[in-house]
């Protein structure tokens, strides 16, 4: 995937507290960055998390995550979080995320979220408003799910 | 204050993700350790946080914290968190905390919590059950407040 | 995989600071737990990380991680981290990790580490001492790599 | 102290992972924010931490921290970190920090750093270049130390 495949990016700077004794960002903190990307993506499509979702009786829960560590980020690096929704299934949404420092791909990964009823926390179909907002936002409409 | 002034201690091991590029625990993470000490203290006095408090219509919120960094903790260190309540005021409780590695005092500090109504989050008198439980637990009864 | 497939487990309690507004452990913090499991696994096989590795001119870096979120952990839960090495390749080691609360599987995942020269940080063959120590420790010897 | 007493401010947005079950930023994470303020302050005075300091044979270590929690920050809040050096002693520097959300003061605090030789980690006089850079940057020169 090329950087140009992503409509959305968000810049973030590595904090001192995120860097370990090896002088690199601790491997788990990239999921915190992914989550910042998720927050900003939902703001960008017009439905800030979680209020705009909760108002529609919807919330999301992480179901799966995967990361590949290509090269480490270091203290004070400015990183670009690239985020896109690659697939919307019946009740799940697959986010692809890449973290770049300038032209260098550092991390690539995905998170799959399940849409759920906020109270029962049981999987529920991705609501139409979200499906449409994401469809409009991505240059290429995400595949509808099986 | 001597180590023997504390009735309660809890052991904890420093994690890799808590240590920074200087090879020492990031200064903010000691407040996470303090909070673990707080959790275990409430368990020890018989009122596990927060359920036992919420059941009595009570919750607590941090009002003030202070830390002195005498010597740094390092990766894989086994630390002893010493915790005591030094003073119970009308609506606040002052916790004193020390972090030791063997005979070496690394960190000393305090946190003041305010007892509050969980819903309104307004200060409320420390409930009698808590005042009594802490009084029974500490070898020397904490001073009552002004 | 059954719980009995794991030789090694380590108990850990969920901290207040690890739980988010949904009342569940933030999805990224499970990688911190995985890392605690990694630390304790290396201690158990007789080569505490990182000193025992560095003394042999060896260090490891995360190359890949994956997590499946089956059910969430909550504040104050006691969790069992189950850790095993499933495969040792030429320069990489695949760790499988499960997080259980009692009989309930909450999280399963893997981390692949690459063995590397500590200074150059270039992949290097997994040293014989590590391969042997892991082989002795696991009830079933991990597959040797392709 | 009024907001206008601060020459320097830096904006930051609260992350999901920083908010706890009470729906507010965990009390320890404000020290991470303080540290971001510290990083940006050193960039602003022309000596990015730590490289510009290390290049002059200097590093700093936290000696003391104090926080007052006036009102909690919540998820997605945009916060202004206000930072100033209030006092430079022989080997220490006192930073005052306030965290505001719009016109509301949420947190106030201080951190005292000790200047040290990076290798020996023993206190050493604050170097002249730093004393001068801070003096130039603050509208009112910080008090020289006793």
C-alpha cells in the first residue's frame, strides 16, 4: 500500500515517557497512537468518538489488532498516522494504520472494531449513518462486508 | 519517618515499559505506583476500592500530590510501597507513601484525596465507616481533622 | 490451544490507571502485560532480560504483534499470563501469549521477536544458549525454524 | 499567578487511554503532560532536550514534583500547558506549570530539576548557557539562586 492510498493523516510527536531503555518507543505504545488516529479519524468524518456514536445508540470495541514493526520511532520524532477503513462488515470495521516518519514507514497494522450496543455490549450491525459517512470520506468506498 | 512507622506495605516490580531512556522509571509513573498502593491499602482495611465505597455512597478524588525523588528505580527492581493515612480531615484524607528498594528510600510523597458524593462529585464528610476502618488499621490513630 | 499447553504462567492484577472510560483495560495495555510475561519467561528459563542476553552479545526487538480481544479485563481483576515459545527461526522467536481470568480466556496473541546484535541492531541468529534454554524449558521442544 | 505571567504555552489534546473509569484523566498522567511542557519549553528557548544539553555535558533529573488538582480534564479536551522557570538555583531549576482548558485552571504544579553530569549523575551547577537562555526567554528574569 502506498502513502497515497490514505485519505487521512494526523501528526503526533513522540513523548519522552513513551521511549524505553533501548531508546525506542515501547512496542505497546503504538496502539495508543493507533487509538489517537482512530479518534481523529472519527472527528474527520464528522462523528467525534464516542458522543456522536452514543447519541445513535452505538459504540465500538476492539476485537483484533495486529502490528508490524519495520523501524523504531524515537524520542521527539514527528510521526504521521495514516488511517483508513478498508472494510466494513456486518458488525465490524477494519482500520488500516501506518505510522511514517517522513518517507520512512515505521509501523503498519490494523485494528478491527466491533460495533455494539453500548449497554449490552453485544455485536450489532454497523449503523447506516456510519457506513455512509465512511463511504463518503474514503476516496474509494470501502468494500461492503460478507 | 522510619520504615517502621508504616503498618502497610505492598511489593511491586518495575516493568520495562516504565523505564525511560535514562534507564530509570519515568517520574510520572511513581504516581501510578502510589495508586497501586492506594488500591491495596483499601483492600487491607476491608473496603476494596471503589465498590465498597460506592456501596456507601462515597468516592474519592485526588486533590493534591507531592513527590520527592531521592534515588531512581530501575528496570526489574522489586519495590516496597509503604502507605499510611497520616491525617483525616472533615472531607479529606492525607496518604503518605514511600517507595523503598531494600533499605534504600527512593521516593517519598503524599496524596490528599477528597471524599465526595459519587454523582455530584462535591466534597462530602469522610464517612464514619472509613474513619473507623482506618483508625483501627493504623497502629497510631490518624489525627482527626481541623 | 488449551491452558495446559503452557508451561509458564505469571499472575498480575489490573491497575486503575489501565482501565478506560468503558470500564475495561485499554486495548494497548495488553501489550504491556505481554511484555511483563516476556520478562518473567526469561527469568524462568534462567536468562533474565536483558542482562543475561546482553552478556552474550544478544538483544531482542519486537518485529510483529497480534492480539485477539475475546473478553475485556476489568479493574482489580487477577489475570494469568500464559506464555510459550512456539517456534524458533533462524533469527526470530515466536511467543504465544494468553491472558485468562480464572477459566475465561480474555486475550490471545503472539509477539515475534528478532534476535539482534545490541549495537548494530541488525538481525542475528538466535544464539545456541537461548535455543537450548527454551528447548529445555518447554515441555514440547519448540519447532526449529525454516 | 495569572495566565499572563507565563511566556510559554503548548496545546495538547487528552487521549482516550489517559482517561479512567471516573471519566477523568488519571492523576499521574498530568506529570506526563508536565513533561511534554518541559520538552517544548526547552525547544522554545533554543536548546532541545536532551541533545542540546548533552552536547554541553549537561542533563537534568527530576528532584521534586507537586500538583494541585483543581478540576479534572476529560477525554478529547484541548489543554493549554503553561510553563515558566520561576527560579534557578546553583544546581536546580524550578518549573511552574499550569494546565488550563479555556479560561478554567485545571491543574497547577511545579517540578524541580537538578542539573547533573550525565555520566556521574551527580548534581552540578546549572551551566551558564542555560541560565542565560532562560533569562532571555522569560519576560522577567528568574531569580538567581541562594
